[in-house]
C-alpha cells in the first residue's frame, strides 16, 4: 500500500503531515511512503531526511497518480481535489462540520475522506491520535509568546538597580487544552495568571498550574457533551460579557481560546471591555476567524491597535508557526490512526468501530458521518423550501 505526504499549500501553513521519524515507523509496518518534493521544507525536514528514512520523494502528479492514501494536515486545495481519484483515501484535519461541502465533493469523487478532528477524544485508545489536542497544545504555548512579544513591559517581576517592574497580570479565557498550555507558558515567563472557563471541571486544572480561577457571580455551568462546552443562551452570554469586562479591565494581557464545536466562537471580550483596558494592554484572540472571534474588533492574521492603545492580535493557526514541534506531534497522531485503519495492506473501513465512526466522513460514494450528512441534508432542505 502506498501512503503519500503532500506539500501543504494554504497560506502560512508550514506543517507537514509526516516527519522522517514516522516514515520509518510506517516502513516497518510494511507501507510504502511517497513524499511530495519539498513537503517538509517549511518545517525544516529536507527531502533527503525522508529519503534516508526510506521514503521516495516524488512529483505532485506521480504522487496523486499512484498513492492509495494521501496524508495532509489541512484540507486539500482545489488543485489537489482535481487530482484525487476514485478509490483513493485522504486523511487530514478536514473540518467537516465547518465545511461539509468538501465531504460531499470527496464522496462524489469516490474518495474516502477521513478527518482527525472527529476523533472521540475521551476514548483512551484514541489519545495517541488526538491531533486537536496536540495542535492546541502547540498553539497555546505560542499564544503566550506572541502576547509577551507584543507587550511593552516585562512578564516577570524584575528587581534591578534601574527600578522594580511588577509582573504582568494575564488572563486566559477558555481553559481547555490551548488555554492550559498558555497558562503554563505564561507562568513560566513569570506573569501573574488567572483563568476562566464555563466548564466547572476546569477550575481544578487551572489551579493545579498555579493560576487563579475566576468565578463569575452570574456563573453558568455550560459543560456540554464529550467534555466540550455548550453554546450559551443570549441571556447567559450578556451576563457573562458584562461581568467579564470588569476582570478584563484589571489585566494587562488577555489570551482567548474559547470554542464551541461546530459553532462560531463565542464573543467574550466586547468593544466596551476593550475600551476599558489600559493603553499598552495586549489581547491575543485564538478564536479569530472570518466569522468573528472571541474579541470584538479582532482581524484574523492581523494586529490591530485600538484608539485607546490596546493591541488586538487575531491569532490564526498558531500551531503552523511552530512547525517542527507541531509536525512531529501531528505525524505521530496521523500515523497512529493510519496504522489502526490498515489491515492486510489496505484500509479496512468499518464504521461500527468507535474510532472509525468518528473519523470516517465519506466512503463508497456517500457521506457516511451522521453529523456531516445531517448538515448537508438541512442545507438542501433549506434550499428546497
Ligand atoms: P475547545 O477548543 O472546544 O474550547 C476551548 C475552551 O473554551 C474549552 O475549555 C471550553 O469550555 C471553553 N469555552 C467555550 N465557550 C466558552 C465561553 N462562552 N466562555 C468561556 N469558555 C468557553 O476545547 P478543547 O481545548 O478542545 O477541550 C475541551 C475539553 O475536552 C476539555 O475538557 C479537555 O480536557 C477535554 N479533552 C479531553 C481529552 C481526553 O480525555 N483525552 C482530550 C482532549 C480534550
């Protein structure tokens, strides 16, 4: 069976789906590995390192013409979609709940689509495949560094002959995987850190990192399914925003990471909350997206300075900016999933298996993932009415 690694093409994407170390593991499992020329360059894995690990470096055309399984970090671009053939499989982070049309296109082309973001994360045998977690860890780490870089003062308490600098007060809103890693990194840089989340379970995790957990008096417990948060009602959201504003104004740096699966990121920092911050404050919005992020006025991929001197950084895809670490982790995740799916030198699709039920999106010409199929059906019903 031939497994191929493509060169990512999305703007700013520096990750690669397999690194030489994982090529070696797949070779040991009897798989042949093809690598698109230059696939690992941006993550500092040269073609030669793949060849040494037992892969064949090849052209784009040859890769799509001969591969059985194509491994990617994010979704295939239009050119790649045109080259995928019936019977081939593509595995990557395809975000089918935000982009169900891609799943339909792949199904129509007879391509099997497998998406790591559907993995049942609480299943212990799936943890080594959990790319959402590994990439959120990298992104959370980088968010603290991005904040430190943009902040005009020190993070730690510094006592020098030239005076004493007080530590930065940093608040992390949304303390899941990325938020906890941002807290840990900011603490190591010496900031005084607080955290807040709507899932009550996160209080203990925040405190175990030596940060203070902020509890709101209007506190809603919004634990949803599978360890995720649920979307707040409009009243809950208004109460939360109003109460958070006072906490935000007392902090120098705010990092937001809040996400609700399949929904646009919740707005946690309103324009009024930004206006109440001191000049020189920094906000890093990891939820920044074209649909809006966690912070009013954040622009994906840009740093905006408000009239009152607050820098709002729309931090998109931070994991891609630490490409070697994120690719190393992603490669372990995707190869663990791949090996789980392979039997007798072929992919064995069986959606009665817990893991496969979560990750297999399209197979045999159909969109087989129920949640994705439901989104597509709802859309056609809307168009029909
Ligand atoms: P996520 O990226 O979906 O969201 C980030 C955080 O934002 C979450 O903590 C969420 O509660 C929070 N959030 C959402 N709406 C909010 C709001 N209105 N206000 C404040 N915070 C809000 O989450 P994630 O980082 O992927 O992790 C979610 C959960 O899954 C966590 O409980 C994590 O521990 C759990 N998890 C478990 C495993 C496992 O068991 N192996 C693996 C990964 C994650």
